[in-house]
């Protein structure tokens, strides 16, 4: 199985690579459109600020490639947010895969949300064998509100979508690669799709 992690200069890529290796697979880092198109599974990571990450995607032409991919694609953290319509962070236009806008948490809570929080209302095979209310590791100041494409929910000031799915595209706001055994099981479920 060929697993490609999109390398566009905005990801915590090492921890994802190690998690995939612990599951018994190898992943390659690439920003080469041909290599990405030929992958069996694509992981779209992201750490950092939305507008600069989007600018990097545009520079490399990956902004037009990613929405056209037909294989299973998993966006993680900022990767998931960039797959939405737009983000309040830097007033950024996203890839428009998920039909929801990313909003900033209110001043009622400590921002960023950093640490462990629960996921519930789990849907799709991404969460096969995962119990409701498991704890996942999150670090984020912006969130996607619950919407028709939500497949997991978390509460931090508001209930929001901690995972999204549309067709072959999946996104998690949490970091499965930093969420212990449960997170690795979710990554494993994605790789089995």
C-alpha cells in the first residue's frame, strides 16, 4: 500500500510517520502531484496558521489537486480546517471540500484549546471499534461548527465537529498520531479503508 503524507511545509510530519510505522506501514513525504495521485491513501497534515498554509498550497498547485483526489484522504488539524469553505483565521478561503466555515473560539474559554478532550456521536468506519467519549489530543484556536458532514463531536465552550467526512475525504480536528492507542486505531481504520 502506498501512503503519501502531503509535504507542503505546514505539518508535524514526523509523529505521523512514526505512528504509521508502528501500525506496520511505511509512508512517503511528497508534494509531487503525480506521486500524490498514485497513492492508495493520502494524509494531509497541518500545524500553524491557515492563510500562510493556504499560500503554500497555492504556490505548489496542491490547492487544485487535493479536491480532485479519488482515494481516501485524511486531513489532520489544520489540514481538516483547510478542507472547509473558509476560515476566520487570516480570513482564508479554503479548499471547499467540507461545506462549513471555520470559526474562532470565543473569549469565554482559554485559547488555544490544548490537551485532551472527549469525542462522541461517532459515525462511519473511521471510528470502528472506538467507544463513545474516548479522549483525543487537541491543540487549536479555531473550530468547524457541527454540520451535516460531522462524524464526531467535541464540546469546548460550544459543541463542534471534531471529525468530518464527505465522500472519500475525512478530517479530524484532533491529532490521532498523538492520541495514544485509540488515536492509532483510528489511523489504522483509515489505512484499512
